[in-house]
C-alpha cells in the first residue's frame, strides 16, 4: 500500500469499470478505483494525480477562510467578502474576486503554502472590493500587508516553476508564522 502525507492509498481495480477513475477519502485511506488492466505507467499516473488532489483538498478543508478573511479585513480596514471559497478550477491565478457580489475564490494550491502567502492573496482580493482594478490606489492598499513584497516574490517563484527549489517549502507551509502570531 502506498502513502501520501499521513494517508494510506488503496487501489481498487474493477473489471466492471471501463474508462472512469475516481478517488475518495475514507477515514485515513484514499480509495482509488480504476478499470482492471491499465498499463503500469497509466495506473501510476492516476494514483499520483488523484492522491495528490485528495490530499490537497483535505489540507484546504482545515483552513477557515471566512475567519481569516474577517480578521484580515478588520486589521487592514477592508470590506468583508460576502463569501470566500476554495476553487480547484483556478490553476493559472491565485485568486479572483467579483466586486459586484463580494465573492472571493482562492486557488486550492494556496493551502499548501505558508499562511502569510494565503493571507496576502486574501488581502489582495479584498482590496478589489475597494478598487476593482490594479491601479496605484489598489496597490497602496495591498502594500499595507506587512509581507506583501515577500509573498509576491514567493508566488512569482512558484508560478515560474521554482517551487521545488524553495528550500523547506513543505516545512514552511506547516510551521510558518502567521501575521497573527507575529503581532501577538
């Protein structure tokens, strides 16, 4: 049996399945169901991709986005979002905001990065509720976030494919200090 993070991976092959592959979390086990007879490379690709997706969703579920957004909005004098949710569909941007409704969506990929990076993206999206563009006024608001420049650099490096070269990325995500911890 394979493992990812603290989760076991159980592959269940079925002769009744013809094309579909699925995964779900059952307790501390990721069950991956697939057709019998797939080539080993195809089988391993499905196991790798689906187990990462389930593990990432699990880590994102442990973050209370609404509470984070409220704290950051209050701290930085920004309006509250009407809703803030994770999105598994945002693969080319870190977040998006619909100023007319106040809805904010964040890429699920942010859940595995240091909390101050997530906080920066939340502040960035909340600033769009004041200025729906990337004007000087918008950037003046975002720059009030203490680690804005550092977070922008981190996200640029990740976007350029340097995530593997950022030393301690996985450790940083689990133990990096948040703005709250630094202020207290």
